[in-house]
C-alpha cells in the first residue's frame, strides 16, 4: 500500500493519515493494544497528547513494534499540564524517544502568552528535539497572532473538521493555504457518528455507491480534497483497514465534492430536529407494538370463544 505524505513549510514530510489516541480512547487505563494494532495494520503516524494520558502506552507500542524510530511519525501536544519545558521532557520520557516529529500547542487556553510560548516551541525545533512545531484548535485570529511574531512559522494547525463546519472554517483554511500551514482534521466522521440522518447523508451515499466504497471512506476522500490531513481512530481492526484503504482509492469528482459542501452548509440537524425524529421513531415503535398486541388479543378471544 502506498502511503501519501505532504511536505510541511519547514521541509519535512508529514504522513497524511494518523492514528489518534484521543477521542474515546483518552483517559483509558491502557490503550497499548490499540496502538499496537494500528501499527500492525499499517499506520505509521501516531497522534497523542499529554492530556490524553496515553503517551506511555504509545511508548510501549513503539518499543514492541520492532520498527526503527525513523519508520514512525510521532505527534504529541502541550496542554498546560506544567511548564512547557517540563511537560515536553515528560512527554519524551513517557514516549521513550529522544525527539518528536511534531509538537503542538494543544489548545489556545493552554498558554497565557502566545508569543512567549511560541519562542519556547521554536527552541525545541532549533535544538532538534522537535522536527516540526505547530498548534491545535486555533481559530483564524489566534493563528494570525502566532504567525505575526513567529520566527519559525507554525507548520500545522489541527482542528475539528467535517462537512458541517467547513463553511465556518473556510477563512481559516484559506489563511493556512496562503501561508503553507497544513491543516489536520479530527472528528471528520461527525456526520456519521453524531448527526446521522442529516443532509450530508445523501451525497455521501451517492458517491459511495458510484465508487463501491463506504460513506466513511467518502468523508475521508472529501477531507483529502480540501488538502487536509486525516487524524482518526478506532478499536476495530476492520475499521482501521477501511480507513487505510483510502490511500488506494480514486478521488471524488468536483460535482461530488460540491454536493457535500452544499449539504454540509445546510446542517447539521438541530438538536430539536434530532430529538423530534427520535420521539417519532419511539412512538412508531410503541404503536406497532400495540397493534401486534391487539392482533394477538383478538386472535386469543376468537380461539377462546
């Protein structure tokens, strides 16, 4: 299987799909087996963070994989746990490695002073403890603030990204494209996992039918069409293989991408709409149950009579 990569603005290469240990995995007692499984099926980019409490598990999986350090791309993040310097050293220690490939400010609230914090991040890159540095969950204004004073420009901004928030992120994506900042996407499957039944479903299913693939794979192809890197996760080996298979799939057509964009701009379904649909489904289920019970009771009376 051919794995794609994208060149960052510092010249290094970033694999365009990553296995994440956040989301539903964070704070678990031990996710080592899931990281090992991801590496076994072919993931070479592992994304973790100090706040996830999964760095030690990632470190164990790295050591037990038998792969050389250069075969794996490791991302971790600073979330304000302690000082930046102390947190970074703790991350290296837990991961059991001498450098990280990508180090991110996990969210804007993790630092009080963007400029001062970024100077420390630049120090990690200058000392080659971090190959690349970037941010996560930064909006346009926050990213512009960092960019304005940075000697070393952020290489990455990792954000929640899916068809339902594409329109609201358009200006941020345009800024990143203009300045060579790669966007990484997490929670891209939100239209399926959280807003099933929304307007995006129809164009996803249409594209999936044409290509003979799953709606999940269509979403990831859509993410790729925007020049965005995929960060995803699963405990299922079959799911992970499904995700990696996008490496060998044909791209979506311009018309399919436009249809998903348009549908996403019309959603997601509101809380009340989704709750209304749930109530209707429950009412229909109960009504059908009453009908069946009435039929059984009618038959019983006829037989008894």
